[in-house]
């Protein structure tokens, strides 16, 4: 009986060591900065000028995009005015794109779970350092491309600014290569909770043997399926807005604030109370309104829809 209990314990420990979600914490504070930058500065950055046109208002491919746009200069036919038709819906869709671009809290707990934590030095301390550094880098990537892209191309900017640039071809190709390299890394960060869920299900429920082959097949299959779905749909900008409103606005804007109000119970009408309620109202508005504008854009684009376009 003792031998069986010991074998079961060793088996459980081996599974816990193999699963990413229960493995040892060995990450440092700068890991959180790198992962936050990776998950926030994604392909959505290329859609920020388009979001700016709708609102009227990683350094590599970010720098290429805005520096190339600035060197090209404001175009003679650049127009900053919008027709009344669909203007409101475009505004709402733009809000969703911005929400997508500045989301990152959805993976914060996953990142924090990889950092060692003790009562003397809890993991929230290095997370604060990493997040602060990450948001500084993110701001340096986002704001130049958002404002310069809209300044140069106006309301004619595409939902991917690289399409608006058109030339030189080699520079656009280089930017796209950087995007691919970056997304390969950021995808791993965003998908890690799903990888953990799938692997835990296969090992704990389906009793599959933990192995590198199982991990490779599970993750590769998920990536292949999501890649195929992504290739099918051509509504890049509108899908960003839908995801920004439905998926990222709750976790990034108002759910943490609701939890804070419940747990901390700040004094009513204090600065903290007002700030949290502002974020809650703003986040809920994003969740409701931005998908409406995005779905309207998808319906309009559906008239010229082509698979794998």
C-alpha cells in the first residue's frame, strides 16, 4: 500500500512538473516586461492609423511603418473628413481596435505565474516593474505610427498601414517579415492558457502519457486550426475591433476594477472610487458598442467577400 501511494505521488509530481501551469517558477522581473511587450505589441499596431481615421483623432516594424510614412509625406489627396454614412459605426469600430491594441491584462496572471513568489517578495513587485517598462515601450511603438499614419494618409488609410505605403516593396516585405517573427512569439504568450487547458485535459482526463510528442502534436494542431480560420476571413480590422470589444475590454478595463471595488472597498466618492467607476463605465461601453460598429463593417465588406482573400 505504501509502495502504491509512493508511486502515485511520484506520478502526480511528474505530471505537475510536465504541465506548464504547475511547473516550477523560475522567471525574473524582466521576463514579465518582455512577455507584456510581446502580447501587447502585435499585428494590431498596424491597424492603429485606421482606428485614428475612424476616431478622427516591438520597434522594428513599428519604426519601419511610421518612418516610411513620414518620409513619404502628406499626400496631395489626403482628406481628413468623413461622410455621414457609417460615420458613427466607424467611430465605434475604431474604439474596438484601440481596445485591442492596448490590451494585455488577459495574460498578466499567466505571466505572473512563472515568477517566483514568497511572502517577503511577492510576485506582484517584479510584475509592477515589468509592466511599467512594457507600457513605456508599447507607447513608443504605438503613438508614432498612430498619429503619423493618420496624418499622412487621412481617411484613406487601410486597416493595415503597410498596404497604404505600397512602396518601396523591399521595405514593406521587411516589415512583414518582422511582423511574422513577432507574431510567432506573441502567439505563444496569448495561447499559453489554452495550451495548458488542452494538455491538462489530455493528461488528467484522457490519461494520455506526458511526452514531448504529445505537447508538439497538441500545440501544432491548435496553431494549424487557428491559422486556417484566420486565413479564411479577410476582415482583419473589423475582427480586431470585435475581439477588442468582446474579449479584451472586460479583462483589461472593467473586470479588474469591479474586483478591486469588491475586495478593497475604497471610500465612496474618493479618487480611487471615481477612477474605477470611470474604467468600468468606459469598458462596458466598449464591450457593447465597438462590436456593433465592427459587425456593421463586416456586413458591408461581405458584399465583396472572397475566401482566402
